[in-house]
């Protein structure tokens, strides 16, 4: 995304708010961008930052050719900072290092902008460190927090930032773009768009066989649950753990399972539902949809709880074993 005109095509309200801020030069010290698709939020944050840094801005649009615009494009603008989780969380040390850098004067001008991606993953200590800076931000400093779970931010942080809620992203369109780029089938690209927080990570996953095999493993797990639930622990030991070996792999696997259960629930509530992710596995979805709505909901809640445990650094194997027990109970 290079222009506000592009942003306006899908997020007209957000584009209008940011445009007015630029035109009137009324820039808040903190913004919270929230929505269901973080890559879009990050692109919007980078576009806003680029316009603020631009040396020859055309009203609101960055010129794309000045030194600051070119440095933003190459990732070499020293007064632009971007923080993302180190593993499962954003740690206090990361925020303290950021605060130290921001305490120095801007190296190239009077503006410093920092973007915190997946900001809901800040530890309590990290969030409290950031809060101190929110209370006394300093001239020329702008924070943009990106999150798809704003309710997990400290209330005191939410109250000090301007909340901008983005409309849901068109994941079908994103999947189609990924399919055109990678040559993978639409089901696989839709899944990648769902489970990877960055579009470049989704694209990279699609060119590797690991993600293809991950989908196969998830469908095998669902077949075990549908037909041989007593064998779930054995399946985990013999097949699942060899595919999903580390914490990141385990998160991806569990989010793929989440997508499957969401499809089951959608078809249960509306048999004519067409926008399903596992479109190639409709017979299996319908078979599992034969269970009660209560059971399907419990399955979905169990896997969502498992994702949270993974993000909280609980041992992946213990997490999956507990999930299998919960799924067997129904």
C-alpha cells in the first residue's frame, strides 16, 4: 500500500481520519490500530509514518521520491522504530531499549515514530514501561500500537491512544492474491492468510512443503476425531509431534485446527454456507457437523484455549495432549 487513495478503497473512514490529521497538522501522540488482519494495519501505519516523514508531501500523499520516503521503503529511516514479539511476547527489555532510543533527539529531524506490532502480546512489565512514556511522550514522538485484540491492552494505555477500528479484511481477496503469486490452491492460500500475521510470512510458507504437510496433518487429526477418537493420543505421539516440532509450529497447527472447527460450526448453523476455508474437505466437515452444536462449540473453545496456552509459553506437547483429552470428552 503506497497511497491513501489505495487505503480509501477498503478503509474509507480510517483514510478520512488520517487525512484530516495530516491536513490540519493535528497529530496525536498515540494511535491504536485494531482490526482482524494485522498486515493491513501495519501497512496503514507505515503509510501514515511515511507521510509524516516525507519532505515534499503533496497535501497528504507521500512524494515517494524524497530521501525520507526512499529510506522508509528500504527500511533505513533511523527515526522510525518497529517492535514485534520476541518469541511469544514483547518483553520489558525491548520496550526499555526503545524508550532509550526515543529519549535521544531525532537523528534526521524533529519527528520520531514507533510502531508496536501485536501490541497485545506485551508482558505486564513491558506494558507498564510503555505506559510511563505514554504519560510524557515528548514533542514530535508518535506511537502506533497494532493489535487484533485491543481488549488485552492495559485500560490506561487504551485511554491514552486514539483507537482506529479497521473494517474486516477481505480474506478471499488476500487468498486469491497469494494463489496468483505462489500457484498454490485456493484452500491452502486462504489458510495461510488466516494463520500468519504477516502476508510475507504467509507467502513464504506457501512456497515450502512444510505448510502443505501441516494441512495434511490437521485433516488426518480431524479424521481421527471423527472416526477413531480413542486413538487421538497415539496419533499425536506418532504423527502430530513430528510435524509440529516447536512452539511456532504448534501455534500454526492449532490455528489450522481452529479454522476447521469454525467451518464445521458455520455449516452446522447454515448448511448452505459457501465461504468455508476447507472447501476441499466438505464431506468431513459435514460428517463432524453431525455432532451437536454444544459439542462443536466445546471443541472450538478447547482449541482456542490451547492456542492461548502456547502463547503463554506452556509446553507444546503437554498443551496438545491436554487438547486431545478435551476433544475426546466432546
